[in-house]
C-alpha cells in the first residue's frame, strides 16, 4: 500500500466508486438500504485506515469487499428475520459471488438506475434516489438541485427506498416492452448526474469530472439499448457538446471562464463533432424532444467560429420550440439570455424580472440579472443582484467569479 493517504484520497475514491459499489451490493443482496449503509460503513472505515495504511492497490475492490462483509454482518444480526439470516450465511459460504465483482457486468449501475426509476415511484423521487445511490450525492446536494428544503428531500428518499423494498421492485434492466415507460425518468436522472458534475452545487471545484464521465457512459449504454429513441441520442449529444467545452471553462487556477470569453482553440473538437452529428441525425428524424433541442442549441455554439459570430436568432428559435414542449421557468430563463443578444438587454431583463418570484432561490437567476444590469450600466442594482447570487451559491469557483464581477461594477 502507498503511505500517507489523505481524506482527499478517500473522497476521490468515493466520488469514483460509490455508485459502482452500491450497485454491486444491491444486486447481491436485493436491498438498497443494506447496500447503501454497507458502502457508507466501508468508506467510513477507509477514512480511519487509509491515512495510516495507505490506499489499497485496488480501492474499488477493497470498498466492495469490506461493504460485503459489513452487509453480511448486519444481516446476521437480524436474527428475527430468518430469511435474511439464511441468505447471509449462504453468501458467506459462497465466498465472493459473481455479483460482487465490480467489473463482471459493465452496466450494473444502469440496472440500479432502472430500479430507482420504476413507474411505481414519482418522477422527483426517481431522480433524487438515483442521484443519491448512483452518484453518491449527499441529501443537501440533492435538495439544492431540486430547490427544496433538506428535510423534505430526506423524507422523499426514505419513502422512495421503502416503496422499492415493500413492492419488491426487481433489480434489473427492463424488457423491451417496458422501456418506453421508464426511459424518460432514466434520461432525466442521467442528465442531472451530468449537471451536478458539470457545475457542482458545492465544493471548491467547478467541475466533478467523475460524474460527467459516468453520465456520458450511461448515456452511451442507453443509446445502445434503445437505438431508435431520439431523446436518448439527443441527451448524449447534449452532454458531449457541453463536455467538449470543459477544457476552456476554467483557467489555470481553476477559475470560471464564461462562454463568451473561452478560448475556443481549447474545445475538444472530436467530442463536438460527435455531438453535432448526433444532433443532425435527431433533427432529421423530425421528432426532436427537449434534449435534442437543447443539443441543437449547443451545436450552434459549437459551430460558431467565435462568440461574435454566434447565430443568436437561430438559438432563440430553438428556445421557442423548447418552451412550447417544456414551458419551465429554467428554460424561460435560458431563453432570456439569448433574447438579450437579439432583442436587447432591456427586453431580456423584463423576461428575467418576470421569473424572479418563482426562481427567487436560484442563484443563476440573480447572476444573469446582475450581468444584464452590469451591461446596461446600472452598477448599484447589478451589485445588489451579484450579492444575492453569491449568497445562494455554495460552489467556490462560481462564488469567486461572482465576487470579481461585483467588485468590478462596485469599484471595490
């Protein structure tokens, strides 16, 4: 083992392997609570041991093996439940069953997503539960993603896991006839996992590359499972196009660089080309949904030589189509950003102001409003809006960017 492992080493393994470990334990034991608690115990033990012993040669294997033993011990202690006790003894007698091997089935995490996205659960519960189990997001992180109080989200997670347990929902990828009813929720989950990685709700870094990579991997698996589903391809295209800009989204010190100021020579042109090709195929089919249309918007950015040559009228038209099928306040807010480039700052500000009541706790509304006010020369109002945005974000890279913009307009 390597000496002097830090808590940061354990954190990196947690981010990379939490979903894989929970999926392996869930498949082996058929109980999400057992799986999640055992994996949490294993990582707690890693925090105790690895700083002195070092990171094991196979961190994922160590976590899964330790979690398996903790799960078996827990089941054995439940002596009043004879079926679980017998199963624990059988698992121990078999040693390392195939279900516990972390690389035996490449899409075990996909099985976990489909289990969490069973139609018996509400959409919000499906997404929250999968983010918790697959992505390892904390309850506060998920609550922020949903703009909900932490206590409300905690109750939702408990109820969702209880429903899966009580209804005996199977842990498997559904048959072909079942896929359409489950796909929309699965796509939403994968996209939220990507978004949490692309712009982390909390922490020092803007990007969590492990979550981005996991979401893209799962999207590719989904496309292979349902190759005729336009929205599966649209989601993959959307994430590839966003991911293509990742190298330019931060500077040398990890600071946030907005789209208009990014060095486009640093964009990953191979990812962008793959995304654009997928978008064209989606639009050619004539049944583009929200993900495919969002991908089309990103493709316009990818095809522009520079920020000044961006075809903003085309982007507004795509947003108009998106609003028609997904009239959410977030979509309306993003459309306002494009409207600023076509109809002017005042028109965009009016749209943003109209959304303030329903998005009062969303930091990006205040950040966008602040930027519009800054560009209009209304420094005092921009400063106040930046302060609201700063207070509402817990990502340090975003917070520092907003502080710098506030200082620039306030003269501080």
